[in-house]
C-alpha cells in the first residue's frame, strides 16, 4: 500500500527536503519527515478546528478513490448500459463495408455472434429493421441502381469511348470496363463493369 501523497493534511505543511522536516503553516512547529500520520497527529492535537475541515476533504477524496476502485472491480460478466456515438447510417455503412471492402460473405450478417454484437446497437438506435444479409443485399442493390442511373444520366447524348483495363488486386485478376467522356472540358472516367479473370493477365 503506497503512501497517500495527496493527503489534504500536507497542504498545511511546508516540507523541507534537505533536512526532511515539515513546518506547520499554522504554528511554525517543525516535524520530522512528512509522513501523513505524523502530520495528522500534530494537527489533531494543536489545530482541532482546522483538522475537522481537513478530515472532511480527506473523506471526499477517499470516497472518489473508492469509486475508482469500484470501476476496476467491475465483473466481466456484468451488464452495463454504455453510451456510444453512432447512427443508423454509420452502422449500415459499416455492415456494407464488411461485405464490399473487406470481402466478408453476406452470411456474416446472419451469424449469431455478429448478431450479439450489433443487436444492442440496433435496439439502442431504435431501428425499425435489423441488418440481415437480405437487407444488406437489397441496400447494395439500391445503391448500385443509383450509381447506374447517375452514370447513364452523365453520359446521355454524349460521345463515349470504351476503355478496357486488366488489373490485379489481392492475387485476383480483373478485367475492368470503363467509359470515358468529356464534360466541362474535363475527361471523366467511370467503371461500368468488372470481370474476374481466371488466369493472370500478366501471363506468368
Ligand atoms: Zn501546527
């Protein structure tokens, strides 16, 4: 058990490191060392009124200390109501990212473990629908529909050139089909299709 350096009684003394003495600010009495118990003993005997205030301060300090200890002693299996910052869009986008950017299968949405993680969040957000694989699929399909519409609106009545590129990402080769068109004197490029190639395009 370490000595309590924050004991409020210390505020009543000036400690002199060189001769290891504490001088009482109230009566200038010199006390050997700066052990809180010795300082308290002096204050209790010579300054009972001031001591009363000090004890009160100490009680407040120790009660906040015991609060900290309670936090540390939380049991792992106990349930807590925690406060987090998230939104329906953030959660939905994160789930979509799992299957698009991170390449996880759609079935991850229906996994019991994943459900246990996101269900409290869904409940907390008061979302009307959960986030099943079917829901993510339909959200992605709606999003794709919007992108397609956006591209077709962009190129309507414009001259386009078709550009075919082969790319390798994470050991997978793809044939990318892009279209280029000019808008506001700038060349724009949009990918309209990606086909996975079974053989490497580098010919190795
Ligand atoms: Zn004193």
